[in-house]
C-alpha cells in the first residue's frame, strides 16, 4: 500500500491539447510515412478547395503544384489554389492553426467534417521541416487579399501568426491558395496522387483540375457547366439521437427564453420531418405529456426519451435536401471522360436512410474502351465525392460486387468492366477513422446491390445486342465466301456474265442483313 501511495504521489496529471494528441498520433489521420503523408496533404487541400467552391455553386477551378525541393531529404512543396469563397481574414488563424475548428459541423453533405484535415497537414509540415503554412485568400468582392504565414502552438492548440500582409485586390480575385513545405516522397506517392486526381475529375466532371509536378502534368478540363444543387443544412432526425445530443439541443433551445419551452415545441422545432401531429402521436406512444416543460426532464427521462425516439417507427424518413448527389447524367459524363468506355449505364437511386441518416447511392457500370480487361470488375469507390483508394477489401461495395453472379448479365471474365459506386450521406458509415472503407450497413448494402443490378440489366441488353450484331456479321462473312463460286456456277449454266450474278448475290445478302437489323430495331423500340 505504501509503495502504491508513493508511486501515485509521483504521477503528474495533465490534459492533452487536441493538437498535441494528433501530433503524437498522426497515423490515425493518414500521416504515417512520407509517401502517405504527401498523398494525404494533397487530398486534404483539394477536398477543402472543392468544398469551398461547389457548396456555394461555384464551378471549381483547382490547381495543384508539387515541387521537389530536395530529393535527398525528401522535402516537397505542395501548393493548391482554388477559386472558392475564400476565408474571412479573422478566421484564417483558427482555421489553419487550431485543431477541431471549421465550418462544417452541420448536417450537410461535404467532404470535410471533423475540422481537422488541414491542421494535420500543417502540423506534419511544421514537424518535419519546421516551416509554416502560407495562406493567401480573399472572399468575393473583398478589396484586399490577405497573406498569412502561421504555425500551430501544439501545447496550446492555438495559431501563431508569423506574418500577415494585405495586398490590394483591384481585380476582385476570390479564392484560397495554401502552400506547405513538408517531408514527402513524391516518387512513392506519384501513382496514388495521379489516381486520386483522375478519380476526383471523374466524380466532379464540372471541375477543372490541373496537376503540375516535376514529371507529371495532368489537365482535366470540365466536361459540364453545371454544379450539382448545393446541399441545404438539415436538422437531426429523431432516429439518430442520443442523450448527449438531446441535452445540447435542449440547452440551445431553452437559452434566452422567458417561458420554459414545451416538449412538443422542442420536438417540432429541432428535428427533421417532425410536424405537430407526428410529435404528439409520438409523445402519446412514449407516455409523455406534450405540454411538459423540457427543463423538467430528469437524466433518466432523457435517456428514456432518446431510446424511444430511436425506436418509434412513425417518423417520416429523413429527407435528402442536405445531400448533393451528382445525378446519373453527370456521373455518366464523368465516367465517359475518364474511362472512355464503349458503353456506360448509370443510375441515381431514390434517397434512403439508416439510423436516422439520409443517404443516396449512385452507380455506373462502364464497359470496354479504356477500361482494362481483368479477371474481376474494376471497382471505383466514392464517398461524398471523395475517391477512396485504400482498404478496398474491407468495403461493402467489394462484398456486393463479388457476391453478384456476373454470368447472369452476360459478363464473362476476363472482361473490361468497371463498377463505380458513389455514396452520399450526411454521415458516411466509415469503417474506422481512416475514412477509406464503408461498413456493411444492411440498408446501404441493399441500395448498392439494387443499383448495380439495375445498371447490370442495361449492360446485359447492350451485350445481347452486340452479340446479335456480331453473329449477323459472321453470317455475312460466311455467306459472302460462297458468292464467287455460286456466281461462277450460274454463269456456266446460263452462259450469262459471272460479274452480273456476283453483284446480284451481294445485293441479296445485304438486303437480307438489313431486313434482320430492321426487324430487330422494331422489336427494340417496342420494348
Ligand atoms: P474540415 O474540412 O473538416 O472542416 P479542415 O481543417 O480541413 O476541416 O478545414 C477547416 C475549415 O477551414 C473548413 O471547415 C473551412 O471553413 C475552412 N477552409 C479550409 N480550406 C479552405 C479553402 N480552400 N477555402 C475556404 N475555406 C477553407
Ligand atoms: Mg477539410
């Protein structure tokens, strides 16, 4: 006992700042080595740039530059420029210098969500090369461009501003440039970065994206001039609540009010799709007086209320207004632009939900063209328009693709088939914090399978038609082989010129093939 007391007296208790936590555990956020860290840095910057444009209806114009400063020491400079909404100068220090600070803590589909990404990149750069982040930004119609250089005070989780310049903005430029110098291995990361940019161009065909690096230049010009309808900010769905969420919503809703708000008003005004009638029927079912003041609920009652809200099956389904899927037309455009297939089928499913979170699944199947021939379908996964390049084996889409018997759809491997799966949600059910694989939530799995099968049926029709065309062509070739011989025989019998018979026979075969094609055309249009 004495020994324990003595040891305990030597222990020092202290808190850990979020910045310090991530500094110590950077692998969690994907910064495990110079290859992965470079890839992750580019990803975080590009995703912020895309959010800063398309969430506001701006056609994105994104320029990524990678410069290798010192190949021996693996020092790389990354610069990403966008034409987005910019960042108000008062927010710049916190946005880049304070872990868990951002504008995306709302119920709305976006690429970012934790308010962490870019700070990880800043921390990593600072830690490996000692250099600050450089930010140049202007909001629309702003008269000044702000240029900052800053670092993160890790123990305080606070920004440290090293430089702040104002530049005249006579041209009214708006957007953001972020520049970081970090330890990164370009030759190791190149393949993944190129793949990432390509796939980003596929899922955002309304964006112009360029990559400049010492050895690769990519230029994806936008293929469409329409940004998908930006998502609206939604409210939580009653199916997705827990006691903490209830507590914080109650605190926010009650603050500054003179009359204590009632339970029914609280439900109607704070949750998605809850009208007065729905709220009253729920409260009756749950055994609560609709008029009771929310302040009088005990912790036990809150716990019970949250549980019953999750269980009740009379809620309306979450709406999809806080989501922003591409739509099947844009998805097809993106796929055509990048994979150049001979055939593409795409579909955007109706909104669905799991655990109170709305989601939409979009799928495209691409066949032939530049799709590589392989023993398995090539799978391209996306979540909220982010390409997922790692952990494919653990992803629910892989499971669904492997489960399908592709023979049913006339696909015989090896084949040039690509399956593109995109899930949009206000909360993507990722497996783990790496945000690379999607968990097998039954509702999500069902939607993915339904969408793939729907596209696969279109593919089967295409392949069937192609097969028939091919067999017709083969028939033509086979019959044509006999033309000369038959013409010669006829000319011997009749004494007429062989050439005349040859021409006649060829005409006959051509009109026979044409008749077959027309007949099939008629049948097809009847369908
Ligand atoms: P997250 O993207 O998850 O919110 P980040 O740390 O990556 O977290 O970014 C923090 C915040 O910084 C964002 O929420 C956004 O408000 C702002 N931000 C970052 N990059 C840009 C940019 N290029 N343009 C406009 N705002 C940006
Ligand atoms: Mg981000």
